[in-house]
C-alpha cells in the first residue's frame, strides 16, 4: 500500500472518530494520530530524498 493511501485512510478514520465520536479522545484515536504523524514524517523524508536526488546531490 502506498504511503499516500495509508495517510488518507488514517486521516479519514481520525476525522470520522472526531465527528461521530462526540469529540471524545480514546486510546485508539491517539494511536491513529501517532501512526498518522509517523507516516507523514516518513513521507516528508522520502520526498526530500527524491528532491535531493533530482538535484544530483
């Protein structure tokens, strides 16, 4: 599964839980937020590596 698809799934799950979960933060929501943060950081790292490779660095 690509990073973009995984990020979209996590963001959708988090939005659904926030909207339909009465705004209560549960352990599963903290886990989803943590996974989303790690996934976005990993995607940003890959993006910067590809950008540097295009420059020939």
